[in-house]
């Protein structure tokens, strides 16, 4: 049976993204979703020290007809905490996580929506490691690290994902709201994957997406410490079944 979706909630955690957030909002605005699905944009400003808040407020003022909500955190809690807040505020039947940079292309929302609209999936991951779409060539050890973390995660979840660390996760909102999430930073990815995998009869799909990665000079924030935290979270939420 095919799914009917009226609204997709797009959650954007943002920390010091004044240079790119307007561009990503423009990209989202120009996406025409399948079946005339409406878009709800939820921006969680994670206590940015630059002009991210002003840029977003100006954009909202210039585009009053677009459904955009800006929530300002009272301190810098981290990406995972920002996503949790976004999930709490989401009103669409499904939600997707969108980084505030330009690494992921909103035009591919429809690719993730396809198995959902066909009534086949409850969750869809956008994989940077399958399919024939463009990928910027950057860091060898980052790609090895992503592959290692995904395989380690798969060992504990019994899934066969190719990209557990992907930003693009499209999830049925009721399911996302039912999961008690705890990680404040980049441990969010292995935590939600582990907890999704334990939901009885959940249907998880994967589709190939493009990827335009940033260098550290361009604003990339994840580092080796986050990799070790991810390993810890895979074991914590996988082996010990933490709630």
C-alpha cells in the first residue's frame, strides 16, 4: 500500500554557518517534492558565535510564505542535541536531517522519498558509497574510517548498511519521536542506528546520493575524537542495548 505524506520536516542543525546557510535554504526552497508534499524547515541554531541567527532571520523576513521555524539553543549543546530538539518540534509525517553546509544536495530528497511513498520503507538512509552520483574526492582516512564504523555498527545491529554515518536519514516522525536519544554530538549517528535496528518489523532502506565534502579550511568540524566517540557509542548502544 502506498503512503500518503502531506508534509516533510527538514531539520537543520546549524553552528557557525553564516557563509552557507542561506544557500542551503535556497536549495531547499527550489526543491519540488513528489506528490506536492509540503516542506517544513526547522533550523536549530546551536548557539553560533557568528551571524548565523541574523542570516536566518533575514531570510525568514524576506520569505514570509515559507514554513520556517528558527529555534535558538541557549548554549552550544552539539549536533545530536540540536537534532533531538528538531525531532521534538517536527510536525511532518516524515523528517529528514539536513546539514547547514553544502555537502548534501536537497534535490535528492525525492530519491529517499521514493521507497517510502511506495509503501516499502519506514526509514531511508542516503548512502555516499553506492550509486553513480558525483562525489568530491577528499580524505582517504576519512573514507576508511566511515567504512570501518559502518561495518562495526552492522556487526552489532545485524544491518547491512553501507553508510551509517550519513547525514541523510529520512525517518517516520512518530518513530523518531518514540526513540529516547541521548548523544549530544556526533555519537547521534550510531545511537539512532542501533535504536532503530531494534524496533520490531522496521523497514530500513538505502539509496545512493551525491556528496560534496568540505575541507577543514572550508568549515568541516568532525575530527578524530568524534571517531573514537562513535566507536564507544556503537559498543554502548549495540552490545549493551542501552535505552
